[in-house]
C-alpha cells in the first residue's frame, strides 16, 4: 500500500477550508460561552440569591431542582443543535472542500 502525501500548507490556505474553520469556530465558541454562563449561573444564583432556591414551583419541587435539571436539558439541546448544524453545514462544506482539493490535485 503506498502512502499518499498531502500539501497541508495549501489545504490550510484554501478558501473552502478557511470558511469551514471560521463557521465551526464561530458556532462552537458562541455555544461554549452560552453554556458556560448557564452552568456558572447555578453557583452565582445559589450564592447571591439563595431565597430563589426556596421558591416552590410544582408541589415540593422548588426552583433549584428545576434549574439543576435544566442543566441536563441544556446539554441535550446543545448536542442536538450541534448534530443538526454539523450534518447540514459542516459536512456540506467538508464535501465541497474535498471535491475542490481533488479537482486541484492537492489530495
């Protein structure tokens, strides 16, 4: 089996690769910031507004329990949104990049 060599410097400068990298970074960084803020909001609220966690919402279930459970829901939402965006945008851009590189003979 022969090893195939790639011109990584030309791939890294390719406009399709730069577009893919920029879109992926923007998406991931924005969701990371939002998720991190939401995660630390639990600690901040429990430290600076402890009475909020005593508010009964549904029967004996208070705001604190619901907020903690919402952390799991947030995790699932992030995973589902990422999967949808990756399948619709990132995979399409990756296919366009590989097709373009094959036409140019870079891979």
